[in-house]
C-alpha cells in the first residue's frame, strides 16, 4: 500500500524486486502466477505472492541483484540481492533456497563484520550512498561518503540440524581497499552513485560525486582513468548512473563502453566510456526536478526508457534523441523503470504503489557483431586494509 521507490528484474529473469517506502523489498518470482484481467473486464487470477524482506531502519536508497546464482546459501542456492539505505548500512539477502528472505550479511563496519575489542580497530560505517556487485559477484563496492570501499565476502553453508548454529553466522566480509575522491576543489564531498560491469571480470568503475563530477576509476590499479569534461556535466544532482547491458547479439567492445546518467536538471545523457564524452542528451518528454528517478537503456541499445514526476513513462530514440512516445499510467511520481532481460517488456513503479507492465517495440533484426571486451581482474590483497587517494591523470 505504500509508495514504490525502486524496482528491477534480476539479470537471469527469475525475480522482480520492488522496494517500498516502508523499507521493505518484495521479491516476486517470475513468471507472475496471477492473471491480469483484460481492460474492461473484472476478475482475473489471485494476486502474485511476494517474499518480503525487511530489516533496514531508514529509507531505502537502492537495490542491486546478483548476476549469477549463489550456491552457498543452502537449498540449491539462488540469486542474492544487495540493498543500501539511509541507516548507514548495506545488506545482502537470499532470494531463494533454504534461507529465502533471510538477511545474509549486514555491512555496518568498515573492515569486517566481526565486532572488535576496540571501536577504533573496526569503526562503524558513517554513510552508505550506493552499493553494487562487481567481478561476477566476486566483490561488492560501497560508496561510503567520499570513499569507495571494496569488499570480498563469503556465504557459509550452515548445519541445518542445529538451528542455533545455523542462525549464528550466514556469511562474512572483509574490506580489501578504500579509495577516496581526488583532492581537487571540484571533486565534491561524497560519492553519490557508482556503476560497475558485473557481467565480466572488470576492475573499472564509474563514480559520480556530489559536485556532479563523473570519474572512471581503475580499481585494480588504484588510479583515475578519465574525467568527464565540465561542459558536459549535469547542472543538478545525478540520481541514476548505469552501464549499458546489451543483449548477446548486440555486444561488442564498443557497446560495452556505454553508460548513461539522469539528473534533476530534467535531462538524461548517454556517454562513451572510452573518451568520457557525451554522445546524446535526452530531454523534453519527462519531468525530473526533485525525486530520485532511475531510467533504463534497452538491451538492443535503441531505446532509453525514462520515468517522470508527472506520472508519465516515456521512451526516447537513442539514435536521434527524439521522443518515441509516452504513457500516463500512474497517478503520482514514477520513480523507476526496468526492462525484462529476456523479453524486453517494461515495468514501472511509482509513488501510487502500483507496478505497471508494458511492451516495447520488437527489434526487427539483430546485428551480430564481433569483438570482445576484457577487463582487469580484481585480486584480494593480504594484510591490513590499504586506503589510497585517487589522483587525476597527468
């Protein structure tokens, strides 16, 4: 009954995740069991049943599903989900298996999840702005104020015969490195969004700061690769930062280097990671000035689907930047849209507490393209946590 603040499909199209203003995330297993009655008719099947996950003590900031299924959570494994909230924590949840709906990990301390003898040995996290999986779910990146923290984590199979032991510890994590924003006047005071390509072993991360600056970081080498030019930056805070995830037939070294942003200046922008230049600006069909809205680029790289604060959901043509169409399906702000990873049907969620489903135009022909994209790997370093300050390239 509350407002929806975010939604997304899992990459393997097994679940639809819906985050609400009541700090609860609902997981719907796909395909949905309930039948939707056609327009003008009454009835329909029973409402789809959802798995509810609650534990955060403040407003949710975002949700991030894993790319692969975890086989360490018992009961055959299944996908896991990462959430971040204003309560200064990030949490890892099981979506299926024996521990479905259970909180597996709570990232509330900087170094490990072990309570230290002295607080200064393992201080609590003071701020969490974003949380993302990376390196095929092998690591987790957290935006902690002005620092980006990288964590390695393990999920433990528990003794199902002993409930006390089973609930004592479902997982553990360890901080492998901390990287802070470059020391420059325009860097900003905190990191507001991060984007990583979790579909391959890549150590590259896109970072947006509170001053709207956009950086490309090489986490493995601990250095700044590039910075977006000031003339192309958004004029107001950025609320959405995502890398393109093209379908298999559209993947190439070029298509995997695209990312996009949306900001409260009423524009969404498509960027080329190789040169950090703006490729296209989308505006005119949507309203975005106050809320945290999240858009989505289609897997065929032809459409950018954008929510709007006036209840509209619109689609832009990536090639021309023109508006293809819009639909008014919500009575309040539409906060997030996502596309089904396999069928490319779209779902939107809004402050009216409803989820709407759409069909996007079908792709007439696929253009298979060669090329491969290889990224740097991420390796855990033994010893104490190393913290570095990112320096701008010369």
